[in-house]
C-alpha cells in the first residue's frame, strides 16, 4: 500500500520535538513564577548588603538608596543601617566605612541616643572629621562625650590635622584683617567706646609692660591652626549643662586648657574689633559662647592653671577682660535706671499743669 508522508513533520525527530516543547513550557512557567514573586524592597537589599559586601560596594548601595524617593520607613531604615554598620565595625576591627557613615549622618535623621556607638567608635579611631559632623548634627550629646571630643581636638598633632578633611565654614581668615593697633598693646580693653577705670592692680600693669615682643606677636595671631580652630568652634556650638560639664573639664590636662583659653581670648579680642561684637564668617562662635566657655574652663581648672608660669600673662589679660566687662555692665545699669526715671516722668506727664520746671540727674 502506498504510504503518505507528511513533509511538515520531521521524520525520526518526534521524540526530540516533544522534548523541545516540554522545555519551552517549563521556561514559560518559570518566567511566570518569577514575575509573580514579590520584588525585594531596596531597604532590605541595603541591610543584606552591609553585612557581607566590601566598603566600596556598600558606599555605592547607600548612595543609590539615598537617591531614591523617601518612604515612610526612611528614618527606621537609616537607623537600622547605621546599627548594622556599627555592629560589623565591632566584629571586624579592619572594617570602618567612614564615607557611608558621613552620608548617613548628613541625612539629618540621626541622633546620639539613636546610635551612641557611632561616636564611641569615632573616638577610638580618632576620626575628628566624623566627630565634628556629629557635634554639628546631634543635639543630645552627653557632656562626657563632648569633653572626650575636646581632649582629642586639643591633643591631636598639627601634622595629623593637615591630612583630615574638616568643615571650615566657622573659621575666618584672620590674617586678612587689618587692625590699627596691636591688641595686646592696650593696657585697658575698650568696650563700645568706653574705657574702664584705671586698674588698681599695679603688679598687673608692671607685668604687662615687661612683656617681650615675641608674646605680642603671638597674641595678634591665632594660637591654633585653622583646622583645629574649626574643631574647637564645633565644641563652642555644642549644647551642654554646666552642672554635668564641669566635672569632666577637670580631667583635661592643664596645658590643653591653657591652649583653649588662649584661643578663646584671641576670639574675644577679634570680637572687640567690631562695633557689633561679632565675628565674621558663615557660622562663627558668638560672644556669649566665648565668654561662657572662658568662665567654665577657669571654674574647673583655675587652681591648676594659676600654677603654670606660661599661663600667668594669660590670666592677667583675662582678669582685665572680666574687670572691663563688670565696668561696662555697671555703667549700663546706671543708664537703665535713668531710662526708667524718664519712663515714669512720661507717664506722669498727663497729670502736670501747663507749666513746670523739671531737673533730671542722670548720674
């Protein structure tokens, strides 16, 4: 019998054709299953990445996550990410993703109470850049941690500071400022055009008149390098409670306290050059902050600093500074009393007749 051949069907390949059809069906089924699986959120991907990958890869993933639109759980994810990074830092001493931590701090959602280990690790690493950023961003830093930062800022060498990248927005280039007279040549400190009464401490005057020229030059220049000044300004801006801060200030070495006092006195003299009693710059320390820290340092360490020969001239200058402040406020109180009397007279004006003679003694 004649056989009819179907030329559309390959002869001898029936089994292979069936296998190819089955493989296609399996692939289609797998694609459907993959498409139906829920997508892993970027936050979970980031948390899994920080536990295993390298610092560079983690930095890239953190940058990608921060570039995304913020979700309702953004604050929680940032906190969990920092916690995961710090736990890995403790487990692996060689692991320290500074750039990632800087990016996360700059989100302005962290605080000391949320991640206390962050500043602890930065203190161990002596990472002044990260410590400065924390002081600028965290509003709830304990006084003990603030003093620990101050110790590092005062003790770190100038060579090490040159290699760091710190924010300099609070520091002004004082070398460009022009002053008619050398600040230290003034035996009395002028306050808004007022010259206080002559100092009764003749020994202080004699000491100031005997000063060498080298010390005069030092007083007209900043006693610390600009980067150290930027770090100290971060301390001046930090929040604190005097009761809890004073005990920790006593643990700072006397030579470091003297250096800090010299810097504060230099800032005060710079403030005195302006009628507004302010420093130039984007975010400089205020006069109140400068005076408060001078008082804090002297209250905590006066008995130690007074025994140091190199601090004698500084203490004499600070004595004159305080005395001039007292004289200024005394005169301001007199003016305030006079204004009160004028206010009373103005209130009684309606009760007077058409003609009257008044004598007002201001002083």
